[in-house]
């Protein structure tokens, strides 16, 4: 699940997929914000950094965050 969400966030930010354009949501209440994409990318980077230091702890954090 983590990989899917991170890949989707990266794809949406790429220039080829309109990363430089301003997205206009049709319904403000339902749509996700751009902060969510940035948060997912930051979380992925933090998990990679943690995994380089402590593999088990990174796995626990990943399971806790993505699996509940």
C-alpha cells in the first residue's frame, strides 16, 4: 500500500503528468489536498532513512501507519 501511494504522489508531481499545473478540485470537501502528497513523500523518505538505521523499527512504523 505504501508503494502504491508514494508512486501515485510522485506521478502526480511529475511534469509529464501536470506536476507544474495548479489542480482545481471539483468539490473542496471531498478532494485531497496537495499537502497529503507531500506528506506521503516525506514519510517515505523518513522510512527509508529509518530502515537504514533500524530495519525492524522501520517495519513496525510502516505496518502501524499503513495497516492501522
